[in-house]
C-alpha cells in the first residue's frame, strides 16, 4: 500500500472505516475512524446472516475527530491529510466514506460531492455515480482527484437530467474482481449499500459485474441480463450525438455532420457507439485507441466508411472539424489546448478539462474560446448514461428503450441549444454559463 494513503492508519491499527466530512458553509471539517467488523468476516454471507446495520464485532472501536487526526500524525500523514482536505474545500465536497477490506487489501472510497438533490427523495439511495476500479499501486492522491472530479460532474449531470440524486463516484483500488468469488461480491455490495449508492460498472470493471452483484444488492444496474435498455454507453453516445448536431447548427448554421471530419479519441463502451453514430450521420472519422482491435472491429462493422487512424498521442492535435473525446478525462490542459486544430470540441468523456476546481475549468474554457474553438462542459450533454441508469433503477425489466432514447435525445439537444444561446447572449463561455445555471440548485 502507498504509505501516502488514507488507508494506512486503518491497516496498521486494525480499523475498517474512515469518514471525512466538510461543511462548505462553515468551512469546518470533521472525521471519524472505526473498527466495524472483524477481519475474518464472511462477506459472502452479506444479506443472509448480516446486513449494513448489523453489529459485526464485540471489539468495536470508535475514534472521534481529535483521535482520528492524532492517528494520522502518528503515521506522519498529517500533511497528506491536509492535502486531501484541501481538495474537499476547493470543490465544496460533502466528503469521503472509506472502507478497508483487510482480507483483500481493497480500498473502497465513496467520493461524495453533494447529498442535497437526493435528500428526502423517498428512496434508499440518495447518491448515484459509477463504480470505477484503479490498480493498487496507483498514487492514491491521483485516484482521489479522479473520483472527486467525477463526483462533482455527476451532481451537475443530475441537474441537467432532472434527476433527484446527489452526485458521487465510487473508486476501488483493487485487482480485477473475480465474478465467481462471493466474498468479493459481498464486500462490494455491503459497501455500496452502506453509502446509499446505486451505481453501474465504469472503467476497468466489466459490465457483467452488475449481473452477478445483484444477488447481493439491487442497487447496481447496467449489466446484460434482464436489461431491455442495454449498456449505458449507447445512450450516452446518442445524447452526445444530438448535442453535437445542435452545436453544429450553432457554429455552422446546419445540424448536418455529413462530410465533417471528426477525431474520436477512444473506442470503448461509449466511443465505439459514438463512432458508429457519427458514421451513420455521414461524418469522416479519424480514430485513436491504444487497443488496435477496437479500430479493427469498427472497420469491420463499417468497411466502406474510410476510417483513418491516428496514434493516441497525436489525436489531440490532428486537423479536423470536431474533436470528440470519449476516453479518459483530464486531457485538455493549457499545452493540449494550444495544440488543438479543430473548430469544436464536443465529446462524451467525463471531465475533459485538466482541472481540480470550477475556477480552473472556467479558466481553461476561456483559453479554448480565445482560440476560437467551441466547447461546452461535458456534463451538459453526456447525461444519457445517468438517465439510462435512473430509468433502469426505477423501471427495471419494464424499461422502454425507445422512450429512453427519445428522452435522451430531446434532453441533450435542448439543454445544449439553450446553453449555447444563453452563453452567446451573455458574452461568456458555455462552460461558465452552465455552471451559473446549476450552482444555485446544488448549493443552498
């Protein structure tokens, strides 16, 4: 385990839980650490012989705020703890829920941006966001920054999508899950239920995780079994396509993408269907993916599309009409922006700007605009997946795919049309306008 970790004191002291909270109204932060279960607990029995509210140890330990901070000082981590707290302060985050599985050395973190939209929503789950896996040896601070940025974007997505859930993101530092290992599944289900999340598999987790985890918790969807909607990547791409046409209308006076050159970065769960929709709309594609088999599969599906290829390190600077990021976030820093050779950046990837705060995002958006490039904050239009997840959560096997896709298309198109128009009228970037519209709905 990386010694610069929130989990080091838990591991060394035989603890299981760390809860950190930040109150942006008062500027105060609080934390507590605990031992809530025994090391030899049988996670496969979750939901059978014990539940989230069960007492799971006779040796219960509860540390208050002062005691928890002292624990971090004991292990020389007070500066690291302060660095993490600074992240919460900068982004007005509600906090972190950390659960340590000593049997597997798994670190489960719920990155929580806000609970407000989900408060009193008449459901068990008051947060939603994907569950993403990171390797154990990744620097924890990078994992936290990724999870927190995604959690913040999730809150804003929910406003745009009209959903009554707070925003969050689950990150798990672990090896790939064994879908037949009931102890691994039981732990993930327990932790999800504990933090009152419903979720779906995100990067580095297979979609099949949703299918097998439902034997322990109903609060995960997006799998392949009894799913009339299909994977969430498809509605995400569909909504982004609708938004891109609105942006084309705004910039060029026509929503048609026929003949437009689009550089697609990433051909994964979202990028592959995104590329398909672009080809069907007549666009000429330049694609990049480190897994060349994805490019081969796209060419096999669309043999007459004339798909060109660029190296992953070159795709951000190729000459095209549109750059469509559909992979990892944090790709557009100042240097990358200065190399852009497109008229528009419109993609389905989360957190495309390399920023930790809203202020940094707005500054980078200003830099893009200064180059004459149209850009809109991604959470205005890449909301098809969260809408899909919410529909599956509420409707299950009765979910209507056609109705969903129509809802996604209309929502993403109308929100983008409105945002671009308002930004132009105000003389500000679409990113700044989007934040101004939703901040009052997230923060009191």
